C-alpha cells in the first residue's frame, strides 16, 4: 500500500459520489413525503451546498416540468459536476438545470417546492445564530406549499475518535473521526480512500470541521426560523440482520444506537 498519495480532483469526486451520495434514495424520500403532505408531485428543487450538483441533475431527468438549481461556493466540485453530470443531460434537461456559484445565505429570489441540505453540509455552522440565519433564508425561499429536507447523523460512535472502513468493489472508503470536543460539540472528520488495483491510499481527501447538532436542537431552531411543522424520521430495520432497511418513517421516539442517519422535514 502506498500511503499519502495525492488524489486528483476527478478521482476524489468520483469516489465520493460512489461511497457517500445516494440521489435516487433521497429523491424517492422527497417525492413520497411531499405527496403525503400536499397530495401532488414537487417540481422545483434547490440543492444547497450542492457540490457537483449530482442530485439536481438527477432531478431534472424526472420529467419536462422538473427544474433544479445547485448552489455551492466552491468552483472545483461545480466544474466536476458540469463535466460529468450536466454534460450528459439532454438539451431540454440542461435548460432546466442551473449551477450557482454563490452563498446559500443570499436571497436568490426563489419560491421553491423543495430545498434540501444533504450530506450534513450545514454542520459547518457552529453557532446557533448562524444556523438560524441559514434556516430563515431557506424559509424565505420556499413556496407556500414547500418543504425543506435535511439529513443528519448521530449515535454513540460519533463521539469517539475512530476510523470506520467500508469496502466497495474497487476501493475502500474510510470515515475518520479525528477528534471530538464534548464541551462545544465541535468535531473534525476526514475521508480517506484506498484504491484496490494499485493499493494507493489517499489521506484526507476531504476534511470536515463541524459542530454536531442533535435532532431536537435542529427542530427548535427550525421552529424559531418560522417553520410551522417540523417532522423527524427514523430508519426501519431489516428483520434478518438488524441493519437499516432504507425505509424511513415519521416518529419522535426511538431507541438509541451506535450509529444512525436520518431525515428532518420542515414545512411553512
């Protein structure tokens, strides 16, 4: 194994999307919950902290009335997304998909069916006041019949420095909690990769300097931001092995576990 190899931009985002993102699953959840609330399909979506815009590009493939925007401050993932996702869209789909190299805090004069913040991206806001400001900006961007969707993670393992490996067909993904401060809930995570064919390990391909937010903290801040209803969800269990089954149900009471990922939905 070659340790500390420098990873290319192309490989970094390719491996990240394979190991971290699941746009089909997120879109299925959004469509199902939106239909439950409003009895119709959502058509417009904004992907905040959108990076490569992978999900937004998948969204416009759903039909000719579907439109999407992906917002991010960083030009690097946007450039990758344009070359690897946007470029593969049909001409009509390209017209309905826009990248914005901009701040999610800004007023983009939108009134959308759905705004989403996935991959725990909003954890970059370490102060409650700053997170509240972001949630207020989202609230302004949502239509009367709109929805804000975010994912979150937790569990006892998230407070103990450790490195977790997940193997894929041609590479391994490492989720590395380097340190956690129990007095501030600040944490430092890294993502490493190791490609199987050449045995190269790419250290710190991604770095996350975050604050861990609890579900109830988020619910309260969303309510303070002006959302009338905030729903929390939990993943069901596979009956055979006890792992998550990919199906999420609305609830406010669950048993704690070592590691979990879930959704929060906020509506005006």
